[in-house]
C-alpha cells in the first residue's frame, strides 16, 4: 500500500466526503420522528443523522481525534524523505511522532493498537496510479 493511497483514503475521511450507508436495526417510530423533525427544520435526514452521530462521537470523548489525526498526517508529510529510508518496512505514527519501525505490517498493526489513533503503513514509493475507492453505485 503506497503513501498516495493512504493520503487519498485519509483525505476522504478528513474532508467530509459523503458516503451512502445502510444502518440496520433503526426503530421505525424513531425514524419517523427523526424524519418529521428534520423536515420541520428544513434539513435532510442525512444531515440530521450527521449532526446526531457527530454529537454522539463528541459526547463519547472522541472530539480531539481530529487534531491528533492532523498531527499524524503532518508528521508523515513533513518527514516523508526520512521515512523513505525505511522503504519496505512498516511504520507506526501516533501522537504526531514516529513510534516504531517494523519488518512486517502485522507487527506494526499490533503495536499501533496500543494507541487510540495511529497510522500504520508500509513505506513504499508513492504509486504512479491513484487507487480510489468507489461505492457500489458507481461500479460498472
């Protein structure tokens, strides 16, 4: 997995790229009330769900993850030349610093699980082609 692929994936997560999802187990009455409330406010159910999920995540103590995420990305971007010295090895970046270099991705992933938020990836040359995930509605 190349760095460009990681940046594209993380860019999508960080920059509010919309994604269609199916949520199972929603109570029908709850959905009707939410839809009515959204309509009364003049917003879509999707916007209402985004607001509710965002509030829920913040209440659960994950409000500062975005800052840590940005610090990890900034570290990778500003230290890419130094990281390239570990080409073919897996690295873990957490808290805006390099936490470890490993011979394989499984070891890096296991180590990364000790942190609340970490980037774990194999250092490689950025690919010439971009790999972009598309949803099933766009597949041919």
